[in-house]
C-alpha cells in the first residue's frame, strides 16, 4: 500500500486543485493511504472528504511546525508532494522520511494542471481527464433548497471595494443598481439564490424587504458545505473568482466568473468546463453583460 503525504497549507480553492491530483492517485492506486497537511483556512472543509485518510493541521507558528515534524517522522512515505510550494511546507518535509519528495512550483508558464501532470510524470502515474470530476462522489439533495431551477449569485467581499484589493476595478453595486439587476432576472422568469462570504453585507440587509421574496432568497452565514450544495443544484453560478469557481467547474455547472485582467487567472482556470468570464468593470456594465448572457 502506497503512503502519500500532500502539503496543502493554503486556502480552500487551492485544496480543490489538489483533489484532482488525489483522484489520479486513487485511480492508479485504489488502496493508497492519502495523508494531508492542511492550514487553519481549509482544515474543516478538508475533513469532509472521505478519500483523505489522515489530516494534519499546521498552524503558523514554530511550535506547531516542530510538533508536526515529530509526528510525521513516525511514518516513511513513498511520496511526499509539496503541492502548495510554500516555504513552511518545504521546510517541514525536509525532515521527514520518504522515498521521493516532489516540490511543486508555480511559474509564469505552467498552468495548475500542467503542474499536476508534472507530478504524475515524476511518480509514474498516467494523467486522466476524469480527474477533473473530483466531486462526483459528493452527493447533495434539493431538500433544503426552495427552487427546482435557479441562478446562484455568490455575493462575497470581492464585490465590495473597501473589502478587496484596492488596485482592482471597483465593481460594487449601489442599492438601486442591485435591486434593478435582481428585478431584471425575475422578469426573465428566473429564480435567484444569493449567498454571501464570511462577512455580512450591509447592501443585502438593506434590500431584503425590497425584492420579490417568492423568487429571490438570500442566505447568509452559510457553511462551505451548504454553499457547495447550492452550487451543485444551480443552473448558473455568478461569482468573483474563488473556491466556488472550482466547485462549479468540477460539477460542470455553467458559470460567469468575474476576474481582473491584471492577474493571470488562466493559470488556474485553463481546465475549467462550462466556463465564461467577464473582466471587472462598473456594476452597471457588468450587470448588463450578465443579463445578456442569461
């Protein structure tokens, strides 16, 4: 039985990339034991995946690193894959026991799938496109969803200029613009579910009583699993690029991804299916393009 340790000490979206690699490993070595080093940001979500046998939490302090090294040194791994490429992960992995260690590097040329293919070559695995369907064993129902058919709008902090990267184009809607956008979706005889990020939205709070509550539902403080469920059962996802974009692609859900052209998103999205994107722009322009697409 192969024992494999993967470092993924970053965010949820980055972990979802590693699920493609994990699926390839499982397709080649069904009995492989998959061990993973997680961060505080992705740890709880990773715990919901049955293909991962052991999860080790790395906190960002020296004591946590020392304890983790002492714990992981008890096992000799066939392969250690530093998929996140982080200095802390490379440091810890150096002191462990392994037959082969692979350090992944993000550069200006390789896409994330190119990086996974390189890992496959180094551990003599055949790359298979079915690895992109890494969420196929995740089953969700419509029991807690009010509509059989709906558009999903994920309104997280990336839509709010003061909460996101200041050099990026301001796409934040005002109250009238957002209400008009929602009403136009309803006029197209579409249902709409709006979810949020970690922070509560003042805008959504203000418009709750000004929209058609029979056609539009706003859900706040949803867990990642609950949001995943809403994505799975939607007909279209509208969001700013993030972990949720990977969920939609893995389930082949049609999506409109709002991105900033200053950043090479294609390195992360080259393998996405049913994918459409729009450059960040004023909400007035963005909303019209979205409505035209719908």
